[in-house]
């Protein structure tokens, strides 16, 4: 893909926290799309299962939605698949 020089220059100045947040949002949306594809479902089906409008789900799926934990749990339940995986680490501190 050919990159726009102006956009790339601006991207260099984006706050790293914001960049990480946007990247995670896109990863979440990619995961939801993958599950929908695997289950041969459409965004309309997800909207119905969540009791939401198709327009709202469409907005979520653009990748800029700030998903809450509650929303992610609802999506996981509606699709019967995990969206996020949390890595737990044990503390190496000694008493």
C-alpha cells in the first residue's frame, strides 16, 4: 500500500498512548469480524443478538469505538467466543 507522506509525518507526532489505544480497538474489531465470518454471521445478526441497531454496530466496527468491559462481555456472550485474552503474571517479589 502506498503511504501518504503528510499522513505519515503527522502519525509520528501522535501520542503513543493514543496510538496504542487505536491499535487495540482495531484488533478488537478484527477479532469480532473473524468470529462473525467463522460463524457465517453478519453485523445485523450481532445487532439482533445484542438488542442494538445495525447503525450502532456499524459505528463500533469502524475501529474507533471505545469498547467498555461490559460491552465486550456482551459481545462475547452473544457470539459464544472470547474477544480478549488477559495474560496473568505471578509476582516475583519475595517477602
